[in-house]
């Protein structure tokens, strides 16, 4: 019988794209994929280290795997595996830890382990590297979800934000070739997947080659221009892009695009220029105001999401209120709020004037409340407008959910015939759970 392998992803869309690619490699070598909640011979955990909580979740995930099969091989890959390989190796039940350059060779390492049934299972093997060696590019995309795929176009980062470990975990900025990205997009379109989400660490930096070659053969604008021409893709979505790299030309292209949707996720991190400076961000708040204004000028219906960090070292009450008031006044749609946590080997971890954790929690709660208010206001502004909904694949307590092109989440009674289909609708009311109800402009024929 074929060995069974299961996967669990912690963290970002980029991790999901890479997990999916690793899973296909296992399937191509004769392994049978199963759910992480089922008994398997091998469990692969793709780790994240952006927050303290992600580190803790790894240990919980290992315990879940052991509960399903105490004799299974447990493999750790991803950012945490690169940053702290020996810490992961010391977690009870872990057999193999692979760093940034080794994770895509996981099947080779597993095949070796499977040929050593009598080896000491109490000691994990660690195969890590100096992050300087992570200078080559491996393309990835996810096709596990029937309705959308995450397409990796770029990896690594050359920025030196003082709170961030990602350059230490993923290395220098480097990109896939235009040819490969377009080929992957065509491959995805053949799977009857309706939406592609472009992902990477710093996708606006797209164009840098491998091995530290800084020549920009193509720009991000070139990439989105060509992707918009790929037949068979109904929707293209940009996952997250730095404000200083979101150019007017890109915004204009999206506004006139066949497939790109009016939805931007633009990290801010702080509304205080003093804190942005301490973070070593590459813009001031004035640029962010300008980017939001440009988007809304050409796409008034656009959804704009914002990343923000609270409790950064030295953030006074005045700094926080500056951020709160700045966001409150901006025409944005929702927030992703991150509570600052100290990460080893970052500049911020040793900065003076750390903010007490109780204060961080209070500020986080305030911004989460603001996010609820912003999302509600955005949804209310969309009522009585006509949008296109792509329906998801899950039955959620008798309802099927979906998203409009501008990221309004809708619901309607479950019907399997709606799964992975696009429909024109009129948005009508907001339900008690905050999701939007609608009327079909043309009643769908569902068998």
C-alpha cells in the first residue's frame, strides 16, 4: 500500500502555495494525500514565525499529528524551521526539520527515513542552511481550493524593517520568470479555478532575478499587464503590496482591467511618522494618504485592506492615537491588526521603551473595533449596487458564502449547484452576522 501523507500550513498565502506544491511532489512519487485530521504515515507542517502565537501553534499541531498516529514521521519546514531549526528539533515527536533551501527536497529526505525503520526516533534530523544560500527561486501555486489559487511570483525581501524576521527566514528578494508565472497561471486556469491571488513576500519588488542579480528584467506592472491577457482566468487579485511600490500605472491598469479586481491590501503598520521611521519603513503617512486617494479616484467601489502593528517599542499613547485617528479618517475597508511581539535577531527586540503587554492588548482591541466599524461602513456603502459573486465550496451551517469582486462577503442558503460559480447580484441587506444578503439578477439554473 502507498504511504499516506498529510499537510498543515501555518501562516500566510505564500506558505499555502508552497505547501500545495510540496504536496504535488509527494503525489507524483506515489504517496496518497489525506487530511491532517486523519491517520497518516507522514505529517508535514509548514511553519510560520511572524508572531509569537505562530510558534506556539507549532507544538499544538505536532501533538495533533501524534494523536492520529504516534508512529508517524513528523516533518517541519518553512520560516520557523529556518530561523530556529534546533528548537523545532527538540519538540517531542519531530523527526525532520528542513530549512529554506531544503524544503522542496522533502520527498528525498522522507524516502531516506523510510528506508531506516530501526533508526533512533528520539532524535530529529536537521538540514538547514545559511540564509545567504537561499538565493535561488522555486515557483509554487496552490490548487487545493476549488474556487481560488494562490500563485507565488516572488520570494524573499531586501527591506530591513526593524521588527521583521522574514528576510532572515526567506533570504534576498528574487522572482520567478515571466514565462514561468504565465505558464503556471495557464495551468491553474485548466483546473476550472476561477480566481488567482498573486502572492509573495514583497510582490511589488517583482523582477529581481536569482543569486542576488538585481537586474529588473520585468517589473510588477509588466507582470500584471501580461497576466491580464491569460485566457480562462475569471479573476486576478493582488494579495498585498507595499505603498511605495504601488504605482499609479498599476492602479490605473487594475481600474481598466479585464480580470484584476478592485481590491488592494496595502500595509501601513503605523500612522505615526516617528514610529514608521523607527520601523525603517520606506514611506511616510502622507504617501499612504496619496495611495488611498488615487485608488478611490479611479475605483470608488474599491476595497482597501490595511496591516497595522500596535505596541511597537517607544509607541506612546500619543503615537497610538495618531495612528487610530489617521485610520479613522481614511477611506479604507478593514484592518489586519498585529500586536507587536519581540522576535530574536531583530533591531526592535532590543529597543528602549517596550510597551507593556497589557497596553498592547488594549490598543489591539481598540483597532479591531475600528476595523469592525470600517467594514460595516464599507458594506453599507455597497448596498443596492450590482456586483459579481464567486461562491465558495463549503456548507457553512446551511449557507454558502461568497465574495464580490471588491471583497464583500455574502451568504445565501446552501445549494451545491452554486459552488465555484459566478453570478451577477444586487446587494440588499446586512445580516445579523455582518454578512451581506443579495438578490440574483438572473435566477441561476441549478440541477
